[in-house]
C-alpha cells in the first residue's frame, strides 16, 4: 500500500494524485488530507505500507511532518518541500527521504521516481 499526504488545495495536489493513481494501478492507495489523519495512520502498524509521498505546503506543515520521523523510518519517503531555502532542505534531510522535490516543480521527476519505486516494491508477477 502507498500513502499520499497533502492538506492543501494546491493545484499540484491534483496532479500528484493523478500521478500516484496512474503509477499504482491495482494497488491500494491511502489519501490523507489532514495532519491528524496522517498521524493516526502512521501510529497504526504499517506492515503493508511501503511508500509515502508527503507534500509540505509551508514550513509549519514540514515541522509537523518532521515530528513523525520515528514512524517513517522503515518507509520509502518522497518529500515535496514548500521552498528551496537551504534551511528547509537541511531540515527535510532529517527524514532521510529517497527523493526531494518542491511544490513549484513540474513533477516529471517525481513521477519517474514514483514509477521506479513502485516497480521495485511491486514487481510484476510473471506467469508461466
């Protein structure tokens, strides 16, 4: 299972949802629209959760996400940051994300990374 978190009505959220849905065909995807939802989901056992895409739309959201670092340790994290400020990027590395992007990017690289991760995490079943 994969999870997408973004609390914003940012137009890029729709694009990110479309990317995730396209790349995770036939696989369960959980959408969290509030930090509370994200918090509660990560506090449950997540044996089936493998990939988390987190979009922080401002520095306050990034700080909230950072508070969950102990619950993200065993997960592949794609983190989308609100800006390219050096301090923001340094803080983001606390989570050891597999990939960093920015809310003002065009998401082509995000799409490619998600596709590659999905292919590694869920390889196609070869029929005999």
